[in-house]
């Protein structure tokens, strides 16, 4: 494919057209306010068409489009994840945002643009496009987090997200400048070749990797760069929180994997110990802080931080192509990361949709609002029960398959201490997950006048999809494992 061929970036073009169309329609209607259902319909249709375009790219020979966008199995896998996540969030949370947001056209425009930014980020093959796409993603996310202007907690979420993000971006940019100076190029593959050919600059690798990890770790909510996540997740509109905790997090891990594997793969011995330490810190901090929470939404925020620690185990245990035939390895670390992210997508979005239904009915996300949910709304309660089991890593759920692959990769490398700490953290997490289950089914408090739940059709649909996907991934994982294996092997083949 030559540099002028745009077919490879058709999904991104579709998102761009959809976002501009909503913006123009919003401008054309002037000050008149409608229900936002038309904008919502356009956004969902755009995402579905974009997802179809991505699916058509799966299995194609890897290509480089416009010199800086990689169309390969790795980026295609991530785009399927991202587009699926954003479609589910739009269907399930769109009604909530149309009801509470004042700028409905503004929201749906930004929603498609943030998806566009994520799609470009996971495909970028050079530092410049990586930085621009991550900044585009960050800026749109700041606005979406604080979109409910009349809500003080939403405004606070946007401000805190912006302050932390600005600092993280500046450090990441400095790290990228060091990589550019050492490698003499903005392209990841050329950086790798040039640094290996110039041993004198090897001393700059670790500082550059640490600084760039600040920015990537910020997006993935890895401790100690996670401070923004609990307050932002808790204060932002719940549909925005759902995508921040899944799609945006996946982008952080995707760009981290591409930079470390492709540009710095030859110096794995330098950054693996750093990732191992961050993994332990992240899962421990997230789980210990989650124990103290009385808000289920805030508990899921800290749980999201802890889950990032488990995902990081996969990247810690990556297997270089020079270590053996990648086709013979069932667990190469990177495939565990991808499987975990895919399973986590349905589990976490499903859990946040249940929280959204509770919040929309009771006006609260505190654990008290979940009291006797098994009697008041048994469908929601049992769905939440399944999602919590999956987050814990119980067999026959998607979460178990993800944990199995990242834990297995760590065992394969004989990182026994890392596996041991992760198992202890899993037991800690089970305690606060099961506390929600106890409240839903065994609180022992009878309500004189039970609260009736009017669950929107969109939320019901998304919860059912997430329940089905969580069970499907637990019972028949080969369907996604094969795609993850292909995606991971393609990227690891570029690792020196």
C-alpha cells in the first residue's frame, strides 16, 4: 500500500466524518435543544460501521499507511476492543448523558473524536503521532469528565484529570525527546536499530523509558501515576467512567507495549524489573484502597487500578522472538495482556452499567443503594454477581481466562514472587467484591416500600451482551485466544 492510499485508515475516516456531521447538525439547530436521540443514533451507527471496517482488516497482510500508521494484527485487535467498548458505552449510557448533559451535540461529537484519538494511538508507529494522539485523547477526556457543568463533582473530576494529565504529558514528552535524541529518528523501528548501533547512548535508555512510562502509566492508571483515577472515575458521568476504565486504559497498555517491544526490545533487561515493581505496587495499592470504600463506583475505580497491576504482569513476562519459536509458546506474555484487556472490557462495562442503573434510580452509588438488590431487581443483581466473579478471576468467566494467561506467563518466567503477591492480592480483592454480593443478597433488611427499578432498554441490552460475552469467554476462550496469539506474535516478531 503506497503512502497515498487511505483505505487502511477507513475506520478513522468514518469516525471523523461522523463526528463532524454531528457537530454541523448541532450548529445548524442553533439554540434549540432536542432530546439528543438523533445524535446518539448517528454516533452508534458510526461506531458500528467503523467496527465493521476494522473487522474487514483482520487477517490482511501488515501495511504501513501514510508512513506512520500501522495496519497490523496488533492494532486491529485493539481497535476491535476499542470500538466494541465505545459502542456498548454509547448504547448503555447514551440515554443517561442525553438526560443530564446540557450540550448533547457537544458530547456526541467529542465521544466520536475521543474514539478516533484512541484508534490512531494504537496504530501509530512514531513518537510524534503517538504524542499527538495521546494528547488529543487526553484533552477530549478532560472535557468529557467535566461535561456536567452544574455538577460540582463532575467539574472537580475534569480539573483533577487535567492537572495530573498535564504533568504526565510533559514528562512523557521529555522522555520521548530523549528517545529521539538517542535514536536519531521518531520512528520506533529506526530508534531500535540506531540505538543498538550506537552503544555510547545506551545509558540514556532507562531514564527515557521511565519518563515515557509516566505518560503511558497515567493513561493505564498504574501506580504511582493513578492518583487522578479514583476521584475522576467517581466524579465523572458514569458512562464516561466506563470508557475511561476500559478503552482509555487499553490504549495506555497498547502504546506502552508497542514502544517497549519495538523501540526498546533489545533493552528488556532494563525495563522489565521496573514493570515488575510497578505491577506489584499497582495491584497492592489498588486493592488496599478499595477495601476502605463505601461507594461501589469508587470501589470499582480502585479495582480498576488493581486490575492494571495484573495486566502489567503480562508485559513484564513478554518473550522475545530471539528466545524461541513464538508459534510454539501458548503464553508469550503479550497475548495474556490482550486477552485480559478484552475480557476486562465486558466485565467492567457491564459492572458500570449496573451501577448506572442504580444511580439513575436511587441517585446514589453507595453500597447501601445495593441493599436487597436481589429482591428488587434480580436481573441486575445476578448480572453484577457474575461481573464481580469475573473481576475476582473465578473459573468459567472471562476474567479467569485473562488471569490464567498473565499468571501463566509469569510462571513460565519463574517469577514466583510476583505470582505469589498477585495471588494474595486476588484474595484481598475477593473480600470487597463479595461484600457487594453480601449486600445484594444477604443484607437481611426488609424494605416496607421496595424501590421500583425502571431500567432503560439500552442498559438492559448492554448488560445482557456483557453477561453473554463474559460467560462465552469463560466457556469457549479459543475464539479470542487465537486472535490474541496472532496479534502478539506479530508485534513480538519485531522485538530484537
